[in-house]
């Protein structure tokens, strides 16, 4: 079904393309979110990636590779955004801004969510992308490696390193709980 | 758990769990919603109406489209024509005329087809080639200029699988469909035509697409006139399995089609000449040798499709197939300039092609794995046949004056790492 949608989209069918995006976007959005750390920025990245994918769709030779292809475009866009982002957005994901929103119960874990997002800033963009793809998009490590264009062994070692740094940034002092 | 999944420590697992929950929760609270307007043209487009309008209205519009195509086609069918001086393009597969005022602006990496016009054009290859390939084209048609690109369709439904023709009109030798008008990403508004190969349907792999980008009605008329002169060099079903022994261009023992040439033993039989294998859009220039060979491609009349060739090279015989991919890999701009062998002056990379050994020769200025390179597949069960095939590769030459593919991806090629000398002892 997805293949047919890709083929139709390549021929200019915008409805088919929108369905493709709607199918793939949620998981990719979560990976992008890890890279740019701001829902607002992540949504802009996804929008840019969508436009770019539509524009370049005819360069996609293998219809079956659509999800990975779109994912790479989005992650690349997120890298670009993160590079220009600096620290100006960090305030948007602070404890106060998240916990203070109406309708959210501070006891429901949002404090921890905010702490995680703040901790992400201490990681390199590449590590955030790797973690986002693995735990946001829920991809298997080989797929993460493919998405980032790095060897599988490198992905594994970076995964350990990135998780260690994230844990340290979150205040987990390696004491078994 | 897969062996490719690293085992996490408790601490890593805690961090991973927290991160996963965080990303999922935030994404659920502030989800991304597709903004269709972002990639929908501000004006009604033919590609849009197909998916949104009732069938009856869409059909009516298709009739209008066909009629419009016929109107635009009429002046090209002998009633009139462009008075401006014309140049002639002919690559052995197809030919057309174009205004002498147009220049060759570059060469596309996906198929090596030229880009014509009066504007500026270059292939972007921006950023990480593994991310987006070389699909980003940077075009400037300001001041009433024009850029005309063309490419061979790939990734579409397999050739030789019959599809119903979409709205189309005969135009000269070709059937032409005005595929789309996209005014979102090209402010000047490109017009795109799909020209199907003989025996093909629209939407198939292997068809040629031509796109004109201009806001100048006169130049758009020139582009239409160019399209109207288009004709394929050969008629017939490209998916037809070649059976009759053809005559190759050149002389006995020397192949020369004006673009590429090579020598082969005069005792070899010509098993097949120039034809296309539809499924993968492979152009086969010649199949030669002393063994027997049967194409794995069936004609569309028999269902179409291509499987592996049937080859018998027992008793020291050899079969050589000279071919080229029209639909190269997406990542055509990755650095692939590392030969694994050299025959005569020709550096090659080796791989397998079914049960054959395959060596690839680069198109001028191209890197390995690019479209337009030439592959020589060799079936042989002995060193003698292999040596003959390697001698053929050693004799391989590109014709002088072919447009170079160099520079298409220059901006992303990474320089060779510096040579590291011996360290302090």
C-alpha cells in the first residue's frame, strides 16, 4: 500500500503524499524533537522536511525506501536547525514552562520530562539524533546506523556513550536503584 | 533481542526509558500535523485534481487536457514551426531539435542527460549526500530565461507491466503527456512532459521526462516546439526479448556507436544488440561471445518482466554483456572513486552480476556507481575466456568530446585525507 502511495505521489498526487507523511511523521517527529529540543522547532523542521521531500520525491528511486529516505531528510533538516539554534530556545523547555501549562498535572511526570529535555542540551547534536531515532522513532539500532550513515559498531558505541551522558546530565549517579 | 541491539546497563536503561517517555509524551501533547497547503499549489494543478475531484469531473478535465494538448500539438505537425535557427540533439536513443540560442548548461548525474537553456542551472548536492542524493537543483531563470531538464523515469511501476494510458496526445513520433505544473517550488512555474518509449505506457520506468522552467511565454513555446520534434531512434517493444542475431554498430571485431567503442574477437558471435531491459531500466549495448545466451526479459505481450539471463559457457566458452544502468543509485554523488582493478588504461571496480563477474568503467568525469557508467558482465568457466573479456575492457574507449559529468557533485566530494608520515620514534 505504501509503495502505491509513493508511486502515486511521484506522479504528483498530493493526497497520496499527505497520507505518506501522516503515516511516517509521528515517529520521525519524535526523533527530530530530540535533536532540536523544542516542539515548535521540531514542527518547523518537519514542515520543511515535508516540503523538501515533496520537491525531491522524484529522486527517490526505490519506493520501498520511502520511510528511511524521509527520515534522513528530516534528521538532516534538524541538524541544520540545531546548528543555528544555539541556546536561544532552551528556555522553552524548562521545568517552569512545561509544568506551568494549564491542564497538566505536575505529578504526572512532566517535571521529569522537562529535566530530560534540558539534559539533552548537554549532548552533541549527533548523539541527540541517535537517541531520538532509537528511543523517539523506536528504530532498531541497525536502522539508526543506516539513517545516520554510520557503521553499526559506531552506532552501538555512541549509543552507550550518549546514554551515559544523558544519565549523568539527569543526575543519575550510577548508583543502582 | 536481536544481536544487533546492544545490551544496556541499568543506568542506561533508566535514561533510555525516561527519554522515550519524554519524547512520546511531548509529541502527543504537541503533535505535528501535516500542513497540506505547504506542498499544494496556490492554483489548481492537474496532479491535484486527479486525487480530489469526482471521477466524472476528473474525466471531463482529462478530455480538456487532451484537447489542449492537441491544440498545442497542431502547429508541430506540419502546420507551422519555430522559425528560429535550431540545433539538433541525438544521443542514439532519441533526438530532438532545440533553439540555437540555448546552451548546454550542465549534465544531470541521473542518466547523464544534458540541461539546456538560457538560464543558469547546477545540481545542488547540498549537505549530506546520503541524506537526499543529488536531487536538489539550483535554477535561475530570472529575466525571462529558461532552463530545460530531462531525465529518465525510475522508481515508477515496472516497465513492461501494462498500465492504462493517462491523458495524452500523439505528438509527432511520441506520445506525450503534460505531466504536471508545479508552481510551488519554482516560482517561474515549470511545465513537465512525459514521453513514453515505444511499447511503454505512461508512468513506467524508462520513459523520458522533460521539464521547462521559465516565466517567458516565448521560451515556453520554444520548449513545446522542442518537445514536438522529439522522436525515439528505435521503434518497437523495448521489453522484447532479443532473439535474432543483430548487427552491431562498427566493424567486425570493433564496436563503435559514436559514444563508446571496444574491440572483441572476430570469432565471437553477436548474441544481442542494443535493447533495454525494462524492469531495472538497463540499457544493453551488446551481448557477445562463444557461449549461448538467452535474455531473462520477457516481452510485454507475455507478461513482461526480467529475471536472470540464461547462459551456458561450458567447455571454456565465454559470454560478455556490455550494459549500463539508466537508473543509478540514489546516492550518486557519494565518493566512489576507488578502482579495484585496471585493464589497459581503464580503471574498474569489480562486482557480481548474477552468475557473472562484472567490471564497471566510468563515464568521463563520473565516479563509480553513477548512472551512465558502462558495465561489462562476463560469464566464463575458464581463464581463456576471462582473459579475452579483460582484453575487451582494456580496449574500451569513450568518444572524444562527450560532456563530462565532473563537477555535478564537486561541492560535496571530500578531499583525500592527508598522507600521514611516520610518527616520532
